[in-house]
C-alpha cells in the first residue's frame, strides 16, 4: 500500500540509504499516519542507529523537533559518530542487499508469498519487498 510521505529505502540523506525513510516513519507515526505493522526502532532502524551510535528514542525526539533531515543527520554525527565515506559505502551496500542470498532470504520469500508475488524474481531484497508492497515496483 502506498503511504503518502514515506520515502523508498533507497533514497538517501547525506549519502545514507534508509535514513530519510526512518525519519518519515517517525514523523508519520507521530501523526498516526503509519500503519501499525511498520517496524519502528528495530530492524533497519536499529541497524542504522547502531551504525551512527545513536539511541533511537533520542533520534525520535530530534526528528520530531527538527524538520530538516540534513540537520537531524548532523545532530546524529555530533551526538553519535560520523562515519567515513568508505564506511557509508559499505553500510549502504550491506543494507541495500539484505535478503539477497543471506539469513533474511527466507523472510523475503515469505513476504513475496503473502503479497501474491512469488512469481516475481526481481524481488530479491528487503528493499525490493518494501518497494513492491508500497507499489513502487
């Protein structure tokens, strides 16, 4: 289902995939515009927060207070850590490929089946699942 105001996992903020989507989920949830089955604070949210050394609850407060995504990211860098370009490159590659021939592959297949998309060989990653579920692919 399409959710207005929710970006694709692939869109970047400051070069980081998923960061904008995580902020969108926080803000949409606060407005009660995010379905309850959307993971918040765990999964990719948790991985990204651990990568930045940021507490999710603190990020929620900052994201609701500050509307500019880049300023929220700078806050993360100031209060957590600023990864190098190489670290961001590796993290983006890792996150964007989750579900492709790894321990999340069974989840991808399960989600495809639930959506009636088992025949879609182009859906191979968690990012692909999200895009298909939100009618982006």
